[in-house]
C-alpha cells in the first residue's frame, strides 16, 4: 500500500467516524431534549426535504450521487486489493557488465524451510510484497506453546544471516512474526 492510498483510507475512516459520532451525539441530545441538539434540528429545513422529490433536480442529484458513489467505491476496492507481490529483484551488486537478479519467492521458501526445522515450530508462512515502496519478505512463524523462544530467535538470526549472505547488498527488507500457540488448560485442577 502506498503512502497516498494509506492517507486516503485513513482520511475516509476519519470523516466517516466523525460523521457517525456527530449523528450519535445529536440523536442522544434529541432524546434528552438538549437545547443545542434542538438548535441543530432547526437548521434543517424539513419542509424543503419533504418536497425535494417533487423538484426537477432531485432525480438528477440522486443519479449523480449513485454514479459517483459507484465509481469511487470501485476505485477504492481496486486500489486496496491490487497485488503487491514481487518475484524477481535485481541485486545492488549488478554492474555494467551484467545484471544479477534473484527470485525472492524462492529464497523465502528456503528460509521458511530452514525455520520449520527448528524445534517447536509447526509452520512458517511467507510472502514477498511491496509495502509502501519497500520490497519486504514477511515470515510468520507458528510455534507450540512449549517452544523455546530464544531457540527460535537464534534460528531467525541465523536464517537472516544466511539470507543476507545469499543476496548480498539489497534493498529487500525482512519481517519476522512469531505466533505462539495457546497453553493447554489443565481441567483437573
């Protein structure tokens, strides 16, 4: 997700949140006969809204709102679900004599396989994406509740060293998350 798209998403959530908060506070104020809420209600010309469907512009306004809502909604959906995956990346060690490229997906598979050999690790999920303009290999390590977290940490550090030795200087970042399973409850207590 780009910085611009993240800003737009957050701005839309902020505007929707503020609008819903205003409507909620206003509704509660009307229920309890708060004078400020009553004054806000007086600003709305209720006769105009009751007669609006009879006006010539009303149908065109509804069509305009419908079409613009569909266009904006589809744009937001497409912008937020587009693929962010990466396959081949060029090495910073490339020279004018030739390019050095490697497949990050294959390297991520190898790192995940090596981490799965660690005691207590049940599964490693991996993906390679572009996140905010930075190529990132993301690993999620699922481990049992009785695993050795320092042992997994050591295995991750070794896998990171091996990965950096394999790809050399590169702009590819890595992210490791460790998910530890729940501790089984003893029902005999």
